[in-house]
């Protein structure tokens, strides 16, 4: 039996997104207590998946646009220093020192810029929010990949088991048929049919093993570690009872749609910032300078002349644009066109979300219904095989009938495990499209998980007020798990008892 999951699996939404499940494949042996579970796989991907780590780094880069925009509203301070050596002097005794050392400081403070700086700062802040929404979308997409890879390994391992058992059964059938042929109980045709079915079953086994290896390698690519004995995933809860409810939830919480809406909002501030270029600008300027002639003033005019000069100035500068060749208008029209494009993209994303939710809901409903039908097919095929074998012992059925019944059971078993996989993946994809498959929803924090979930607002709060020119972060290092040293996967699966 699989132990019940920890209470830490309860998310902040109050929905138990991951809970205890019945076996995904009823014919599989019970999972060892030490098996990896889906939550562990999600946590590994959350902490080490390179796509997710790259998205976080890109968002940290996006955070810096706010202090970059704010810098235009802050004072600017610059210092200058120079030393001049006069190499050739005129013949007349003029004020022409041969050495000059000069230094100065200039200060500028913008007071009014037509609202351009303020709107640029606001646009940058809104884009940070949009980036955070996109990061949540990437997070959900990675989790969907983990779930699909996890279920693919379980499905393909079960299919390998089914095909291996089929080969073993057909080997027994072939030996029994050959023995009966030796005593004249069956014909050579029966032996040939048994041999043909065995060859096809071995080919199917090889294909199934190749698929399992591919699924395990895909799991390594997404999760970062090789799959062990994977525990049966718990069922998904919080799935909506109706498609309209699913669509409404998605319209409220889908991160891609939230990002598109915020991008449209930011584009509106871009228009205001562009229009401000035609308005006056007002700034305060201050400067101080000092020059020292280093006792190099010519002797004839040195008397009464200071060896150094110092000056200071304070001023108010107003810049009033009168004509700029249509540049401000062109930039404003350009920003308006970009805003229009964002509006259309928002509608496009909304359409995509609605279509994706409806399709995912339909796939989930269909796959769930198919499970019941395939379970009926498996039960009927197993009963049929038992009856055909019994009837064969009294001569009412042929060897071909047995082979057909065995093939029918194998096909039904494969379809059942595939349907269970498809239903689970479709259900999780539905949650993801609704915006309900993020780390906080899956409760990956806490005992046995991440000590604390990654919060993009932490970095934003850290950098948004930085004004020191020499403030920098440590050199970046890769955080994703490399898989170059992981061994090539095989198709070994735990043995399963013959039916």
C-alpha cells in the first residue's frame, strides 16, 4: 500500500491538488515504499529545471528596468579634472601659464519633464508585474511536462510488462503446440501460427522497450535525475464540474492572460511617455570649478595675479521644444500602434485560453470515459481468454482462437493503461490552463519540499530602490542540473506474475 500523503500537500487555495490515489494500472504490482513520487519529481524540477531557472533570471533582468527608468528622475553628478602643459609659448609677455591644473563638479536635477519620466517608471513597474505572470506560466508549463514525463514512464513500463508477459505466454503456447504436433494432436499450421504470433510479440516487446527508454530519457531531461521506481500518482482534485466554470476560472487566473493584460496596460503608459517629448523641461544646474597655474604665470604679468581661480554657479534651465521635425508625434503614433497591437494580442491570448480550456476539459472528460470502457474490455477479454482455453481442452476451440484471445487481452490492457495516463495528463493540463497548477497550488513548500518557494517580488524589492553606481551582484552561476553524467537508460522493469 502507498502511504497517505503529508498534510503539506494542501495548497493555499484550500484545494487538495495532489492527494492519495488508487493504482493507475490495476494489474501492476504494488509500488515499493522507497519509490519516487510525483511530488518529489515536481520539487526537483522546481529547484533545478534550466528552463525555469532561465525564466527566473530573465525576470530578474526585467526588474532592473524600474531603477533604470527611475535614474532619469534622480540627480546627476559628474566631476572633471585636467592637467595641461604648454609646450610652446608666444614671444609677447601675455597671460599664458605653462601649466594648468583644473577640476570641477557639475550637478543636474530634473524638476519637470512633461510626465515622460513618471510614465516610463510606471510602465516599467507594470512590465515587472507582467513578467511575474509570465514566470508563473513557465512554472505551470514545466510542471505539465513533469507530469507527462512521469506518467509516460509508468505507462511504458506497464506496456513493457504486458508485452513481456505476452512473449512468455506465447513461448509456452509454442512449446505446448509443438509437443502436441509431435503426437499428432495438432497440425503444422497450428505450430506455424504460434511461431508467427511469438515473433510478432517479440517485435512488439522491442518497440515497447525502446519507447520506455525514450520516456526515461525525457524524464531525465525535464526532472534532472533518472526515474527510480515511480509511485502511482495521486488523483487530481479541484477539477471543475462544468466547462463554463473552467473557462471563468481561467479568465480570472490564467497567467498568460494576466501577462497580456498587463502588457496592454504598460503600452498605454508608453504612449503618455512618448507624448511628453513635446512639453517643456525644467531642471536645476549647479557647478563649481577650480584652476591652479602651478606657479607658471610669466614673470612680466605675474604681479597682482592669483595663482589659482575658483568659481561656483547655480542656475535654473528651461527647455521649451518649438519644432523637432515631427519626432514627438511620430513616436507617439508609434507607441499608439504598439498599444493597439497589445490590445489585439490580449484578445488573441484570451481566445487561445478559452479554446485550450475547452479542449482540455473535453480531453479529460473523454479520457475518463474511455477508462471505464477499456476496463470493461480488459475484464471481458480476460474472461474470454479463460473460456477459450477451457474450450480448447475439449476440442471446441483451435490454437488460433487462443492466440486471438491473448492478443485481444494484450490490446485491451495497453489501451487501458494508455487511457489512464491520458486522463491524468489531460486533467493536469486543464488545471494548468485554468491557472491552478503553480507551485503554491501544489504546496511544494514545507517538509520534504522546497524550504521556501521562489518569490520574484523578493528580487524586485531588493533592486527597485538601488541608486549606487557601483552596486552589483555576484557573477551568475548555472543553477540547473546537468545530465551529462547520467547513465544511459535501459528498459528493465520489475517482473510481473503471469496471468
